């Protein structure tokens, strides 16, 4: 019986990549964003930072902030019929307005 090769970033070459104009240093306001409990957010990965990066299947999803967890935040999302909580760094979050 063969085992599956690879990890969580397997087959995510285009989903977790930046365009040519996005390359370079990240902005510090994005890195040090502050969210409050109940804030609606989008999960948009910044592939240059691996800390607090969620699994690629959740890319583009919307959720709400449950609370802080160290330097990251707990984000509640609904995955088909299940409610899940992800631990995500603020670099990978965008405020939903």
C-alpha cells in the first residue's frame, strides 16, 4: 500500500504564488493588523510568509474572528456542514467591509 507523498502545500503551485508585481517586501501595516472578536475577515494567503498559514483548501473563504491566540487569531469558518476553527497569522487576513 503506497503512502501519499507531500504535505499541505502539495499541488498548490498557482494558488499559493504571487504575481510579478506583488514580489518584494511585505507592508508592515498588513503584518501588524489588529482584529477584534467578531470581525468578519477573508482568508487570503501571503505565500512569502509561512508562519500561521492555513491549508490551501480554505483559500478565499470568509470567516469571523473568535479571538487572539498568541501572535495569530482563531478564525471560525463553515466547511460544507462542519464548523471549524483555524489559527491564522494576520498577514493572511483581510478585513471584510
